[in-house]
């Protein structure tokens, strides 16, 4: 009877800790999703997730959310070395999440995003070397979750960025973005990226339409991304092509 009581108490503690960890992760997500309201929110989100991972290195959700936050912090960093350090950390957290759960689409996705950013930060040659890894991870995400809009966008931009000899294809880029927009019509990054594709195709009328659409969406899926990145980039691109 005593052994059963001890086992029950331990189980109760484990369940309570798991619930507390999930609540903390939810709060960390809320913080990084409102980083446009307070610059300190992103760092606070990172601190919360780091404490969870320190206490429980096998918390897959905390690991891939921390991988995402490292990517966000890396994008904000100004110095190349600081960027790389954060992207490498994000890559490692994502890889740890994959090791624990190979079927987690978000673990694969944020691992891939950080790997891609490492390549971009180090230069064109490094980007090309990492293309097979990035492509493989995108394919893995979409095999697990065919409706993962982030992976569809990444797939589209890979087709957009690569030369034709290495698999670049603007029509396939449009196809992936159209699918993603069909799944989430308020995801403003998709419209900005679609505009980039049409600019490359020299179809400036279509590009302006997509940029205008990005700016007029009132309830963007990712408000912080919209305010900090998508809206400013849409305005900049519209200015660049206004006479074309």
C-alpha cells in the first residue's frame, strides 16, 4: 500500500509539473508573439524556455519553441558572430527536439530555418552547401503535415532563390504560395513573398496587388511578424517598383 501511495504521489507531481511547463510555454509564446509591443518580451520568452529545458531537457515543445526564439533573436542581432551563435543554438535545440520526436513537424521546421539562416549569414557558397539539408527538412515537414504553411512558404522561397540548374522554378514557387494562402489567407508573409516572385518574373502589376493585399489585412495571423517585418518590407518593395 505504501509503495502504491508513493507511486501515486510521484505520478501526481509529474502530471502537475507537465501542466506547469505547458502553461509556462504558452506564456513564452504569448511573449514572443507580442514582441512588437515591448522589446523585452522576446528575451523574457527565451529565459522562460531556457529554464524549462534546463529542468527537463526532454521537453520537445520547449525545445522547438526555443529553437524558434533563437531564430528570432538571431534575426534581430546586428553583428554576424552574434547572429551565427544564435542560429547555431537554434539549430541545436531543433535537432534535440527531432532526436526526441522525429514526427514533430515544428521540430524539423525550426531546425531547418536555423540551418538555412546559418548558410545565408555565412555567404552564398555555404547556403548552396546546405541546400540538400534544407530541402530534405522541408520535405519531411510536409510529409508529416502537408498543410504546414511555414514549410510551404520555405519551399516556395527555395524555388525562388535557387538557379534553374539547381531546381529553381518560379512557377512552382507560385504554386506553393497559392496553396499556403488557401490555407491561411491572413498570413501576410505569403503575400510579400508572392510579390517577390512576381517581381522576379517582371510582372509588376501582380506584385503590386499582392503587396497591397499584405498591407490591407486587418487581422494578420502573426501580428508581430506583420508589424516588424512584413509591413515594412511591403512598403519598401512598393516604393521600389512604383514606376515599373
